[in-house]
C-alpha cells in the first residue's frame, strides 16, 4: 500500500498574547509532528484534551494553515497550491466535527445543508436536468447513512443527536472525498448510539474505499477502529505503531499512563496497575542502551527512535 497522506515536521505556533492578539508571547500547539497514512486504512490519533489533536486536524485541512512543515495528500503538497486550487482540492478531504449541533445551520433544512456542498462544487453543471440530479444525489446520500429521504425537508432540531451526526457525515460525503478526518465524532453521543455511528463509519470505509484519520481521547475506541495508532502528548507524537504494538507492547510512559486511566484495564505485562510521570522519572524499559524518556538537560533535543519495524517512540539520547 502507498502512503495516501504524508505529514512531515508539521508545526503550528500561535503568536501574540492578550485580547488584541498583540505581544511577543507564542505557543506551539503542534510541534514537529510526522506520520503517514496508508490508502484505505484508519489512522488513530489519541491523547488527552488540549494535547493539540484538533489543531492538527485543522492544519492538515488548511482550515488553519500550519506554521511550517509539509502536508502531502495523494501526491499533492498543499503548501504549493494557490487559494483557488486549494479550494478545488478540498473535494478530496473533508472533516466530521465532534458536535453535530454546531455543524448544522439550524435555519437550513437538511436537504439544503447537503445541497450547499453539491452546488459549491458545481455538481452536474450544464446538465439540463441538474436540479433533478442534485435532488437524487441528496436522497442517495441520506439513504447511504440511514436517514429516510422523505425527512429531508426537516430541520436539525427535529432529529436526534445520532441522526444529526449521520446527516453531517452525509454532507461530508456529498463532494465524494477520498480522505475523512473524524474529530471525536461520537464523544457527544450516548454509548448505544456511538456503536451505531462507528459501525456506519466502518461500513462506509469499505463501501467507498475511504481513508480515515480518527481522532479521540478514548484509547479503547481508537484501538477497535484503527490499523495504526499515534499517541499525542503536549503537541508531539510520543509513540506510533500498529494496534498490536500500542495495545500489547507500549513503551512510552505516557502511553502506559493512558492505559492506567481506562477503568478495569491494568498495565498489560505483569497485571499490576502503574502510573508513570513523564516529567519526573527517566523510566527507560523498552529502549536500547543510551536512551531515556526524561533528560535532566533542558536543552536536550527529543528525537524519534524506531524500536521495531514501524514502531517508533519519542525519547532522548543520553
């Protein structure tokens, strides 16, 4: 399989401070992040709230362009596109946000919400029966996500949370993307509804040959869905590997700490629950000699070390 998405040394820094955005202070929300996503796979990104996951997703889409680094999707470097070319390229990449209530315009029927995307990409432009083709496409999309097309004249407040998220997914699929970013798409839903949406996403991936970046704070959910997982901590990827690597053979203390936060789950190997403090200790099990997770030198440069084929971890060279 080829890498459909390549993220290279991506950085997003917010500059200035205060209400007016003035000042010399800056904050790096995404710090030199690199990873690849293979075509037709699901790449899971997991981490606590505030670690930079959503900022990363917005940078990948160029909704909030990165400060530096490269984003290459299907062989196209997004930094080299003009605004008009980037707008056209966005048909390939779409996002499903966490809260469907804020994603849908309450004053627009769901039919018009989906039609808007079709009209923006000039769907069926020039066809004498364009209106009928657009109406048919809206019906197909709603049926695809399990919403009765006869309800398309209704407004968002007339649907449940799960139904609204289905509508948001249908709208994202309207432009026939190849790559979907799913930013905590089920965290606002009841557990029973979550399972339905997850099953829908898996079905759509197979049916439409989609590639996903699935973002969540739920390690169990990410491991269930994903082919590969990256663990994010304070704006950096601290561990990345296959589901088997991360779930059965985690190395970084922060990854292990995530395990300790899952109810009923203990530290994998010896059956005892442990909590690790990344900032305080130099716990180095799993690393080759000469490397550690915490350096006493504040000027030390963190590096990414590949410890097994496809399994990498952030650490310091002693």
